[in-house]
C-alpha cells in the first residue's frame, strides 16, 4: 500500500487470515477509528501516528520510525504477538496513551531505546507476559506500569 493513508473517523481497517501487509507510507490512525490485526503481519515501514486504537492478536506488528518522532496518543494492544520496533527516530507514547501487552507478547528491537513511555502513559502487562519496560527498546520516563493476572 503506497501513499499516505488516513483512516477517517468511524472507520475500521481489519487485517486478518494470514495476511502480510506492508504499509510503505505514513499511516495516521485518527480519533474514532480502529485498526485490528489478527493472525497476520502488519509492517508500518514509514512511521505511524496512533490517535485511537490499534489491536494486534496472534500477529506480528513491525513498526519502523525512519525519522520520527512518531506519536501514540491512543491505545496499542498486543496479545500473543510480537512487537518489533526498528527505529532511527522515537515512537513516543504520549500523555494519556496506553500500551497493553498480554499472552506472552514479545518485544524485540534493533537495540536502541526507541519506545518512549512518557509520564501519563499507562502500560498494562498481563501474565504470563514478562516484558521489561525498563530496558531496551523502552525509555520509561515515568509511565504508570500495572501487572495483572496470576
């Protein structure tokens, strides 16, 4: 998919059934929209702004931030998935944003501290996931971190 993509408010974009989608342009997920990825691979190779909800289930989410910073003011939720961050610039979870990691979601990176968790961001890690949001690729700047489940 080429060209800048803007999902209109109220819109929904579903990626499912073993799809492999490479969005080779900047993706803006505006307020009131939802992007859902199930059993697939979604690659955002030219950056992203997430102002509403991105849900990833049993999938791989690849985010490349070529210049950055790119911002999340909405929610990114991953379950039984892989969150792969390849970045030159920062992906900033801004005040009021949420990152939810569940069901053994793994976070991998190219070794940099590229995911900034700002003060006012909420991170929820649901057992059995054991993601360390205090080490690479995370730069935790005072986010509220909650651990749920047994």
